[in-house]
């Protein structure tokens, strides 16, 4: 077997060697790993978007059509251009696109949502030669001796790395996550470049907020790129869920794990979105279990996996178990944040609107000036949320009728620049998980008694002690 050939898992082809199939060739794409290569790709993207805007603006002027800056950005050509370039770069650039798509969900223009949805579902992977180079750098030139077979065609490909199935000489079936070359050292520049792109496209936040946003994004992405850290977080979750039925957490293979390679037990499962095809009772039970886990992370564990990407959850049809994957985004929950959520939820369960407003401000989710300048809108938003959460019945996550109402009120408030404020960074990570889990419920059209789950978890947990300054 030569240096560019891998053993494949049995059944892939007749002779045990890997042969690129036509569909594989079309999905292989080398990751730009050098600093100048990545900067050049970003430069071409920004230049292309700007050029597309100028061409569309000129066309509209000639035809007498009105000119809207956002319409100039989201032309079909620019949409395709941004999707293609960001998926080519992968790394922090692609990760930020995926994150924005989950965080902003219902609040993005349809065209931008399509770009980001494509990035979420992107499945390009490294060519065989590039993969082999990465494995040699981490495991040495004779790395193949550790395996009976190693399938070079990944079973999953995402923003920071791709996952391969392999069988060790000892007969252990593994999932091995391999980080794309160059993504860790390019995080800071990628984040800065994405922000430049957002500014050109008109989607960047106000200047006063950018520094905080960039710092938070860079810090988390550096943590996610440390696969040894992720392995430790995965072990921690195995311990926390050891006595909880219905969850499966992969087992770490410490001997093969490196800073940019994470080796773990291979766990069977299908996409969590397959739950939508299950009988209503099973779908709702499994989703309710996932909701309860989020509540336990927030109020019991004191640690949360803050990336709700749907690909991070698999489902076992035979047992109904949820397989938890990807622990790179695990982070401690700030006790003050957890206690803030606790106070808001308790006030909401009691139906105390004034208390909800007070605790929302205390937790940093809203500046006092917002309630002072827009009391009617704030009260309507609180009323919507309280009325939905207090019902002692299954909440239908597939019924999004209340979302446009909240969006309408929130958008009107957001137009008042005097009320702009960046919420505490630690709340952003928690809210990302909460809103992303709700979005999954909407995708599944699941129903769950949110009130009962909340009351149950809050009933056996106590507020976290908050360190005194």
C-alpha cells in the first residue's frame, strides 16, 4: 500500500483499498491552511461582494428601481459567492456562519438564512493526500500500523474538522475527528475577516459592540479547536450522565487523542431530525428528555454544551437513546447567569409580570432604559412569554405563531439606538443553547410540557453560590 492509500472498512470495495468515487471527487476540497491563502480567499470574497453590489446598483439605477442596500448585497450571485467561499475556508469563518444561523434563526432575511443553512449542511472534506499529511504530522509516518482499517471517506464533515471511522488492531471501533490544517492558528484573523464581510454586507452590529463580540467569538473558537480539552469535557459528561438513562456519551481513547485529533468510541445513531418520522409519543418523549438535559446543565451541572447544532445529537431508533456528540463548546455556566435565569423563570411561573421585568433587567437581558422608553412593547413581550410558559400542557414547538409577534416588538425597540446594549457575554452562550434547542423542537414539531420540566428541575436544585467581589 503506497503513502496515498488507506485501508477501507470492509465492504467499501473489493480489494480493501480506497478508490475515489465520482461523488467523492466532487466533494473533496483542500482547506486553505496558509495565512496568505486564507487572507487571499477573504479578499476575493469581499471584492466579489462589493463588485456584485456595484453591478446591481447600476442595473437598478438604469431601470429606475429603488435601491435598498440589503437588496444589493443579497443578489443571487453574491449569495452563491458567500456560500462557496465560506464553505471552502471552513474553520472559524464557516463556524461563525453556522452559529449566526442558529442564534438568529427566525430573524434573518430569507436569502441570508439560505446561505447559512447551506454552511450548516456543508459536507466537503479534505482530499486524501491532505488528510494523510495531517495524520502523519500527529501520529508519525507509520500511523497505519495502529489500525486494521481506516476509512478516509469521512462519516461527517463540519467547520473545524471531519470525522472518520476506524478499527484498531485491538478490535476497537472508533470515530476519529481530524482537525483541518491551519484552522486553529487562523481563528483570530478569520473572525476579523468575517466581521469585515458582515460590515460590507450591512449585517454587522453597532461599532460599540464589535470588540466584545469578537473577543467572545475568538475565545470560544480557540477552546473548540483544542481537541484534548474537548476530550476532557466529553469524559466529564460521561460522569455526569452515568446514572441517567436515555443518553449515550462516547468514550475517549486517550492513546490516540492529540491537540488536533480526537479519538473516541464509535456510537451508532441517526440524525436527531429523524425523530420527526417517529410516532408522536416517542418524538415528544425524546425531545422532552433533551429539554430536561438543558435545564440540568443550567441549574444542576454548572456546565453546558453551548453549541445546539443539530448534527451534535443522534438518535437510536432501537432504544430511543440520544447520542451526544461534540463537546468542544462546553463551558462553565456563570453562577450569576444561572441564578438570573432561575429568578426569571420562577417569576414567570408565578405570573408576576413586574417581577419578570425586574429579574430580566437584573440578569442583563434588558437595559432599564428599554422599559422606560418602550413600556407597552416590553409588557406585550412579557405577556406573550408568560402566557406560553404557564400553561400546564404540552407546548407545541411547531406552532410558531407567537414568534412574529415577539419579532415585531423586538425589531421596533431595536430601531431606537439609545437602547442598544450588549448583554453579558456569558448569557449569550446559554441563550444560544436555549434558543437552538427550541429551534430543534420547531423543526421536529415536537410537544413538551415546559412548565412541568422547569418546575421539576428547579424543585430539586438550589441557587449556585455567587463569589463575592
